[in-house]
């Protein structure tokens, strides 16, 4: 059945979210193939609004769409009436984004396997103390999204992504340490294959001979990957839904200071080759670039159509779905801390005494509502602006508001973990619990 005819069969406000895609995953251990998986996906999510009642249904079999229409219609008929349940209007235009690699589907399985082996060899050849590559993996996805509704909205686009990841094991005497690294790109040819292997080796080696440190408050420098973990926590607090439900630490803080003067946080769905970039969100609303925190001042939240309607605002293009099986909630596109001008090395030289945090463990235990966090960290001890020795088994704790206001320096080395990014962050007086 032509999906463009489905909406016309429904006599109430309705929306179709239709996705098709294919993904492949290859895992190697000790350069031997451990698993190869190929998966295809096709599914349709349907929203129907009946006098303010919202009904939803989905199917992975387009041949059963009539049953899905019946299900969604029934749900809408008996759902609680809510005047804010509306569908977005047709947009006059959409931004152009570069997110589709037309050559990815031409890459052979053999070539993908060779890429993983090349990354593994780069790790093993980096240093004789790298004894093993525990696991190396490659993953790619090709997909197409179609969104249309009874308001005349109709948009479609295609995208790709590919990634490689690796864990290296370093051994010296009786000690063993691991280091993980990855790279994710929209375009296959841009994957940093050998760099992933070398960086994983460097991380594992850097922790050999790690020591404990005493409990104290001191300056820390966060690696971009660690900084990204904290930006991920901040993302949920920037959701208009969390604010409206009084479950955000940024509630009632609009146009007030929430961070250091140097801090700027941006959400940009049009970012070149960004993993969260697309011409529109999952409701068909155009994406855009928004400054949410400007020079430490909170300037805005992320909205989907529902939360925007409640406040008589426009959606910011942040209506996001987990899949065709779910309704659009609120999510970031490409959310990141704007980079500064200093290199990581310059920030390290600035530290008289402190810890360069290269890994954070247990970030999922942080409370995004109160902002409290207590996470395990590993890193490198800094003394008089120079790296002295590796450190492990330390707990870093505090509050996100304290965290944002303690920023004294921001690096120029912005890096993304998926659609969340951060440069190196220099923080003053953070609590570290050790021996």
C-alpha cells in the first residue's frame, strides 16, 4: 500500500512516521570473526487525534495498516481529552544537511572485516605491552524516513552512519589495564581506522602503574569524552517537558545565570555531518541551531509540538522518537559545549596540581533532576603543569549547577559521542574521594 494514501483514509487529524533501513554489525576477537549480523527494518507509527484524545499504533507489516488504523482510532476515541494535542503545520522549507553516503552500500563485507583488522593491528603494533585486542567491532546503518500528516506536512530524507570500536589490553609484569576507543562518521571513508587502534593502546598504557590519591578538593581537567557524559545529563534538564513537570534543575531559571561566563551550550540539528543532523525532527518540524546557554545565562529549552503548544511557543524541532514504535518525546539534535581557544596541553600547563580525568564510570547513576552526581574516575595526576602518574579508583562528586559554575577554561578540541559533544573542560575545586 502507498503510505501517502493512508492519511487520506482517516477522517480525523492523523500523522504517519514511516522508516526503512538496513544495518550490519561485525565483531572480531583476536582478529577472528566472532559474529556477523545483518538486519533490515521497516515500520510505521500512526498518530490519530480525536477531539483532543491522542491515539497511537504501530506495525512492522504495512499489509496490516488497516488494523493499525483501527487500533489508533480506538485509542484516540477513549483517550483523555487534551487541547494541546496538535499536529505541526506544513513548513515552508527545510534546511539542507549532508548526512547520506551513497557509496556505503557498495562496501563489501570483506573490506569491512579488513578495516577492523587494520585497527586491531594498529593497536597491537603500537607498543609491545599491548598483548591483546579484546574486542573490535564495526557497525553501519542506512535508513530512510518519511513523515506526513493531515495538515499537509510531507517530508522525507535518507541518512547513513558507520562506526568502529576497539578495546586494547596492556600488560606489564602482573598488571593489566584496558583502553577503549571508537569513531563514528556519516561517511565511510572518513572513519579514522588506525587512529582508533592507536588511541585505544595509548589509553590502556597510560593507566599502567596507577596509584591512589587522598580525598581532597582540587582542580580537574575533563577529557572531551568525559565532558560529553556531563553534557548528556544536562540535555534532560533542558527539556521543556522536564521543566513543565517540575523535574528539571533549570526550572524557573530562564534568563538567569546557570554557569560560568565562558559557557555556551548549543543544539544544532543542521551541523555538518552531525550524527543528530536531519532536515527535520521526528514530527516533521524543521531543525535549526539554538543557543540554550549563552555566556553562562540560560536562554531557552528544547520543545516538541506538544510542549510548545502548552506555552504558546513554536517547536524548536526537537520532537524525537526512540523508533517507529514510540510517540515523539523531546531529545537533542547535536548538543554540545561551544569550544574555546586553548589546547588540552595549554590547559594542563595551567594546572598547578590536579587530575586530568580520562574516564568516568557509573554516569548513569547521576540524578538529572537534583543534579547530584558521584562517579568513579580514572586519569592522570598533574603536578606543576606536567603529567606525573596515572590515578585510578577515585570518586568525583558534586552537583551539576556547581559543575557548570566551576568551569574556568574550555579547550578547542570539541569531540562528539554520538550526538552529544564537549571539548576539554577545566574545573576548579571539585571533590575527589580517594584513600
